């Protein structure tokens, strides 16, 4: 069910969330959906929906989405089927925002995190819109990039870091909800010094330079995060 209280216009929503690049990211996403075999860098000038025309597009916002996946090795599931709730909300139990991380599948023909088949993203927003009578359920994510070409030798876990552009700004993208495999658990790569006493857990995904992708969270994570 969509959440009340958010602006329904794309431009107003971007301003409300202080996400100025949201309209551009939605525009790029829609191009990719309509031209799946084309590179977004080759987006033609005759794209039938101009960015300025999208500013008034009606948007519905959600605070969570359910991921259902097959995990045959998890005996606690029903015939191998598992379901989990992924959240992105500005207030979690009155103690700050909660922005869950997810595995995003970019190439269904490959498995694991090697190559470019799967990435980690932090969900900043669940939303949906319609275009040409087709509904697009989407997520806005902060992207993480892998550190190295293989998992960490000591822990067996992949290390990721916040992905930034040349200006030092966090790389973001809008992805189709169907590309979400399941939730991901990140563990900070801690330094040598202690954390400040007033450190709040909601800072965890912003305060560290790199993170372990916890493949020991459950059976299914162990099978996919390799």
C-alpha cells in the first residue's frame, strides 16, 4: 500500500526528498526499459518522453517490499521458498531512518558476485509510476562497488565500498523491483580506533569506507554471495 504524505509529482518528490537527480535517473531508467538492447549513453534526442514532460508524472511511494526467493538448502523454509520484507523508511521505531541493502541482479545468466552479474545497493526509495498503461515498480539505490576481484582471503566475504563519481558524489540508479534478489547484510570494515559514544546505528552505512557482504547471514546468502 502506498504511503500518504509524499508529493505525488516527480519534481516535487525530488525536492521533498532532497534527491535532485531523481528525475534524470527515472528518465534513464525508462529509456532502458523501452530500449533494453541499447546503452543509456546512446539515448537519442527523439526519445518520445522529454525530461521536462516527466516532472509532473504521478508517483506512488512505499516504505517496504517483499522479496520471495527459492532457497532449497534452508530447511526452515516451506519447500525451499523464503520470504522477507525489505524496508526503506525515514523513521524506524522512532529511532531514525532504516534503509535496507539488497542484492541487485544485473545479469541473470551468471551467478555470484564475480563479474558484473550482481551488485549491492542501499534502497533510498520504493516507488512506482505508470507509462503507456504499464506500471513500473522501482527502487532508487545508492550503489556499492566491489573492492578487488575476489572475496577477502581472511573472511571469505566480498568487500564493497560506496560507489562515487569523479566529483565525489554517491552513484545512484533507479532499478526495476524485479531485479532485487533479496536483502543483503553489510558489516563495516572497522578501523583501529573506537567509535564515538554517541554513534547511532543509523549512521552505519555512511560512516565507513568499506563493508563486508555478509555471506554468513543465512544459507541462501552463503550460496549467492560467492
